[in-house]
């Protein structure tokens, strides 16, 4: 068994691509339009994993955009996505500067939570040992 992907339903595909790719830094691996089912699937991966993801050797995030409007509150959402980052302070600063909501700042140098346009929590974990507490996050 291996982890393949996490599916996230999104209400605004353009806003979600902007968040996950332009702000968070994921890369689009593939996209599929399904006119019969009236949905679009976009698969994203962590930077540097694109080639491995195309060969199903790296996990991806599947953004599912249903063409007909739907409210994704309550039981249609889930916990969170999680990514390791090289410098949690730098990533959080870049995201904050881009207008991303930081639900839990990286005050301990190890973990932070940010929020997507669809209110999906994304956990950021410092790769390796925690960084020393630093302003303005401490």
C-alpha cells in the first residue's frame, strides 16, 4: 500500500490554483476535464516531485472542481493537508505577505496552520529540528 493523493473539493478553481500554486508553491502535475460528469480534476505536488508524481511515485493533492455550485460545509470537508518546509518562518512570512490567513502562527519554530480559500487547513511542519523562536512569530 502507498499513499497516492488527497482530494479536496474546491468552490473556485482559479482562487484555489492561486493559493496552492502561486502562494503555497505546489506544482500542477495534470488536469482532466470531464464534461459528462461536469467536473475538473487538477493534481498538484510538492516542488521537485513533479516527475515522480507523473509516474505515481509521489503523493499529490487532487483539487476537484464540480461545475455545478455546491456548498462544501460540514461533512463534505476534512481535517488538513500537511507539508514539510525548509524554513517555516520564511514560508509563513511569504504567505502572510500574499494575504493568506495564518490560523496558527509558527510560534514554536516547528508547526503552523494556514487556510485555503475553501477553508481547508494546511499544516506546515519545519523539516528537521524546530527553529529557535523568532519574532514576529514568538
